[in-house]
């Protein structure tokens, strides 16, 4: 995996070696194209290379959160847990790279800084930290959650303790034994890591700005019998999976939460709570569309928090005040229980804001909390952050950042007006973070490679979205979002965690199956909505 003696004129450049880039490379290589992946990290794996924090694991079941493209692969590989941990998912991706002999075409430790479309040659020029390349096609497999968000706290530079970000966790083992630790942020990463760090640290302070909903994961070791059940007809299982709104879990139950009697509702929520995991969102079919229905679920979870957390004041602070699911819901192992430990304190930043970091810790109101280490579990500049860090220059020298100054717009999330032969995987305008992202990556890799095959077979030079198709798609993405509870709260889905970012609901919430069907129709009809030259 070195950049020595590389042919610098390629058919396709893929940026990113996570689930999306790895499978994209496999598809293009199988078509006989000269394709290379550029990856800034020192290894493959993307999210699972970077997010090594204690407790990191998937919240889509392992048997679903894995590739389906090779029957041999899915039969051979065995998962140890219902929800695999970071190390196991990384090991799986490394295995895939080796098994399909992809390593020679993945250039590690190489950041793509700029890519610009040459209107004369109709090719992309790519400038990277290991030199320049050009290619007919450019595929951005850069991930929707790959640029960390690190708020600029006053006084941070004077802090003398250790700092960590969950999204760029060090490779060596960090043990917090004997330390007083602060963790800032109570999204998914904060909620996953809090119980694990609480067990190590002398004392853990959890700094919470916004309380978040979390349901128990119900994680457990996977038995051979459980896996064999699915492996007996893995293809059938996968076909079913692709028909689900989020390409995982189950179909929502076909009943409104408002039609069920209070007793029945309680019983159903209780069953889902015991089963564990984010399929809780499908306990009734209107939790994501009707605020009244949603409140019944939100109230059930808040009652659970009050039952679990013994101190009633802390329990109240942990109860969210938004609708369930409008911010990314979390799935945990012992999160709320952590607050019953004598070595865990909740600092409600909404009540006592972080005034400043000091050289010894963090000052909230008049109280200085001395900390040996601070963990930023402050998430990502989601969906657009990584793309906009690369200078992507399209026709007429317009950059993607300029094209998206009022918010991201695209046709199907895959293609942007003015950027011919540039494809974006699992980006804004596609189901992305609202669905099983491995299935999303596979669907995109398949659609993009089929599209490239069409261009090559028909001796064409470029494909590019039309203005009308893009506008219609953006309108559709907004219409389906507005019919849900998602836009009702400030979330990273809307860009609300990043100062000055346009507030647009970015992922496509119309359902994975509906999205895939539309993509396939467009392919079958010869790419309406695209200009083919
Ligand atoms: C802790 C955590 C848990 C998650 N759990 C789930 C889950 O349970 N289910 C689910 O569906 N999703 C989950 N996700 C979302 C997860 O990001 C996706 O599932 C998936 O791993 C994304 O794969 P990807 O290949 O699209 O992007 P990534 O895995 O993010 O890979 C993108 C790669 O591109 C590289 N890159 C970016 N810019 C450049 C550049 N300019 N030059 C070179 N390289 C670049 C990055 O270094 C990165 O390695 C989780 C995310 C996190 C952070």
C-alpha cells in the first residue's frame, strides 16, 4: 500500500477506505477499470479505524451491519456479539480487503486536498499529499461522520491535562484508572463510552448540554445457532433487509400508538425495551410522523429513566425535552445506571454553562472541576463537513462549498449540477445516516458502478445531473422530511451543532426501499434527469 511508481492517470479515483470505498473499489476492479482509493488514515476501516473509544460498537445488528455482496464472505465470517464492537468491525473490514485482494489499490496515509474538473479533457485532476493524479471518474466515499466537531471552548489552550476526541481516539490503550475524567457530550459516543469509563476512572464528570434518549441495546454473545438460523437463508434475509425503511431492524408494527389502549401501549413498549435496540422506533407506525404518538414513546422512556436513576433530580435532568428520534436516538449498555454510581456526577451545562477551561480543569459557574483528562464526545460536522474540507472544483471554477452555500443540493444524493462524473456515496439527499449504512454503501456502489459501465459501454464522456432534476429531488427530500417529526428539534441531521451551517434536513427520510426503487427506475429508463454527453 505505497504510492511508489503508480500510474497517475486512472479511470477512477475513490476517496476514503471505509465500508463505502472498499466495496466501490471491488466493483470497479471487477469491471476491469484502473481505480485507486486514497485514504488519509494509516489503515482501512473509516469510522472503525478512527472511533476506538471505549464502548464503541454498532447499533445495527452485526448480521445486518455487514456486506451482503458475497455469499461466501457472509457464510465464512462469524460475529461474536449481537452488536459488534469497534475492534471486531475493523478486523472484518481488514479481512475483506485481504480476501478480495484490494490492498494494492488502496493508498494509505494520503489526503486528497483538491480535485478539479478540467473542462477541456473532461477529466478530474486530483491533488493529494502523495502527488497529483487524474481520472475520468471521481467517487467521494468520504463518509458522513468523518470530520470531528471540536467546539472552541474558552481557555482550552491553557488546559494542562490530557484531551481526547472520541472520533480520533489514540491507538494505544488508554486506561483512566485513578484519574478524574470529564466527558463533554451525551450523543451516541458519549452514551456508549460513559459506562465503560465510569468503571475505570476514580471519578467521571459527564457534561450534558442536551439530554438524549437511549434505549438498552440488549447486546449479548451470538450463539452459533442464532447465526446459523440466518445463514441458512442469508440471501433471503438480505432481500428482506433491503425492503425495510431503514434497511435493518424490522418493519414498524402496523398500528398507531394513538389507537392502542394505554395498557396495550405500555405492554408493547415494554416488549421492545426488553428486546433492546433501535427497533424501538418501530413499536408503532406513527412515532416518527405524529408528535402525539411520539410523546407516548417519549414518556415511556422518561418513566424508565426515572425508575433506573435513583436520584430524582438527576433523573429529571437526564429526561430529554424533545421528541423521541428527532435527534439520533442512542442504544446503550448501562448508561442511565452509571448515574447511580458514587463516582459519576452529571453536570447540566444548560443550567451551569462551561465558563472556561482552566489549566487544571473546567470552570462551571463559580465551581472549578479539576480534571486529569477531558474527552470530547462532541460528534461530527456531519454529512457535508468532510466533503467541504476538500476543495472540489466543478465547471466554471465553482467549488462544491459555493454550490452548497445555502445547504447541500443534489440529484438522488449521488450527483451535483456542475460536477460531471463526480459521485457522492451516502451523502446528503440519500438515506445515509437514517438507514443501515453498509446496505446504503452497497446500494450506492452498485448503482455508481452500473452507471459507469453504461457510460463506458456507450462510449460517453460525462454524466451530470440537470438543474431541474436536482431541484425536484431537493424539493422531494424536503417534502418527505416535513411530513415527519425530524425537523422539530435542533440536531446534527439539520447541521444545528455547527455554528453558521445552513439549517437543512440533510438525509433522505422517504425510506430505503423507496429510494432504491427510484434509483433503479432511473437506471432502467436510461438515466432521466442526467445529461449524458
Ligand atoms: C461510533 C460510530 C458508530 C456507528 N454505528 C453505526 C451503526 O451501527 N450503523 C450504521 O448504519 N452506521 C453507523 N455509523 C455510521 C458509520 O459512519 C457508517 O456506518 C459507515 O462506517 C460509513 O462508512 P463510509 O465508508 O461511508 O465512511 P467512513 O467509514 O467515514 O470512511 C470515510 C473515510 O474517508 C477518509 N477521508 C475523508 N476525507 C478524506 C480525504 N480528503 N482524503 C483521504 N481520505 C479521506 C476518512 O479518513 C475515512 O477513513 C456509526 C458511526 C460512528 C462514528
